[in-house]
């Protein structure tokens, strides 16, 4: 995050406009959020006004309090990683208490194996999400192995609408969907699956929905002489095929203009010929919260008893929360855009910075929070 947040100019927007997500609430529909992680303590990210809103849709619970408690556990680790990119902060003053380690994958030059090594944080004042003061609501739909049902996700999306109905204003302003599955024309027309329909309904109700494009943009094709590895068109996943969602592809964390769109990032157009993704954001080797099985794979303790509080991961799952955080930061400054997700999407598309790649790869380009705020 110390590198990728700057790539979308969220750090500059924070300094210039105090665009820190204060007063905005974002739901993370995923494997849960580790409520004990220190990243979410500084700004009470999961508490206060949202403490009663967390729900677990991956299992049946006797009462809402039990469901809320279950949603703040993350046995898989994916949801916590995603959530940490959107919001929360661990300032340097708390690093000693956390026994902080930040691990990063590197290739061992002697064996060729990928290993995790601790990396230096010299000169970094804090590890913060894109919108540090944004509140997060955990809506758990995936189990401890990362598996779940589409019906549970749809139930979570409907829950957001129910929470927002009847109040003077939205209680949940946005939703992040860093999950999904490949589009199959034998099931439903592209963008018309129950999943996509529910996403569109939620957007029409005034909620910004950000969806990962998918990681199926690279594969093998059979040429006449031999099979070859190549980028794959028409690979946008559901719910990224939903017309009204902000669908996000991935790029490099700090050198996007050099490396362009990540090889794995799903590419457009959609199966019925619409332009997707909408934008791209950093999705390679993104540092965020370590929890559950993801943390267990590293081993809990390092030198001098230090704990791996953060680790890196890849995917459009990591790119989407950069845009969710950017949207939350934007809304915290430009509050007249709250409940108008179509205008939010248009602003981010209009102010995105082109990477010089074709629209089917990059959409409108790299999200630029400074330009988005300055443009309206």
C-alpha cells in the first residue's frame, strides 16, 4: 500500500483535500474481515456506527449478533487483505506493539523458487488504506477455504439495499466485490445473470458497486504450428459484466506506464460487445493485511518474535479495493455525489490516465483520484 496508494494519487488527495473517507461506509462482500487486526483499530474502522451491520451469509446463524461476530472472523484471509487496501491505518507509533513484519515475495536466484522475505519500511510514516477513515461493513459470503454460493452473495447485496431503505440517507455508500466466476453463455446472456441483475439493482438504488474484472485474461491457444501463451479477450468475469458496476482491471503497483495491464487481468469486451473493464488500478504485489490461512502459510513468528501483520498478493481482487477506496475518498470530499453512482463512475472514467493500451485492456485507464476531485 505504501507504493500503490501513491500510484492512484490518493496520498496527494489526502494532503490536498483531506480526502480520507471520513463519513463514508463501504461494504466488503468477501471471506470476512479479521476484526482483531491492528490495521482496523486506529480509526475504529469496523466499530461505531457500523458495529451492528456486519453479517455472515456463508452460514445460518440464530441471531444477528452471532452473525455479526462471525463476519469479523476471516479464516481464508482474502477479505481482510481486500479491506486493508480500502481503509484502516497502522501508524508508525503502533509498529512496536504490533511486532510488525511486512513480507514480500521474491524469487530466489539460486533455486528459482518464490520465497517470502521481510522488507524495509524506512521513511514510511504509516501503512494506510486508500481512504483510511472510511468505515467498513463485513458481509461474509466465503468460507475458510474461499468457497461460497452465488445465492449468498445475492443475499448480501439485497441486505445492503434493506439497510439503506427507510433512512434519511444511505448507511452504506458503496460495495466492493473482489470475487466472481467466469461468464458462461450456456447459463445466462452476458450481464444478465441473477448476480449481475442484482448488482445493477443495487447501483440504481444509489450505491457505488466496484467489481474485480477477473484473473482469467491469460491462457493458451492452439496455433497451427503449436500452442502458445497469449492474452485472452472476452474474459471479463461476473459480476464485472454488470453494466452499471465499475469493473476494474489490474496494473503494476508503481510502474503502470512501463508495464501496462497485468498479464492475468481479464480483458474485454464483454460477451455481448460492451466495453469493459472500466478502469485499471494497482493489482500486482499489493501489501495489505495478513490473516487466516494466508498468514498461516507464512508461519506466525519471525526474527525476534515479529509477526507478519502484512503480506503481498496479486489479482484484480487487489485492484478493485483501490478503486473502492478512491471512490470513498472522493465521496468524503464531494458529498453531493453521494447516492449518484452513475456520476461517480463517469467522473472516474473521464479523469483516468491512459496507459497507452487499447480500451479492451485498460478501459479508460488508470484511476487518478487527484484529477477526479479537481474535475468537479
